[in-house]
């Protein structure tokens, strides 16, 4: 998932009928999950809301999330 995707999602909050706090909680829940953490390997693609490649997971990020 793209770093900063929360800001992108915030632009759709009213369309989705969600409050900022609800979006924040949803992102936190997803990022704490085992499936997300398992995908955070060095070099893994980071994607935006449209699925476009916007970078990759760095070694430092991969190491931090494996703890």
C-alpha cells in the first residue's frame, strides 16, 4: 500500500459515507493485520488506490514491520 494512502482515501470519505476517524481506524486495522505485514518484504510493490505501482518497500520498512 502506498505511503500516505490515507490522504488519498480522505478525499473519498464523504462519498463513502465515512468520517475521518473511521478511515483512520480502518487503515490502522489493516496495517496491523498479518496479511499486510506478510506482504511487507523488501522490494514489494507499493500501490495507490487504482492499483498503480508507486514505489516499493524499502529494506528499512520491511525490517521495521517484521518486529
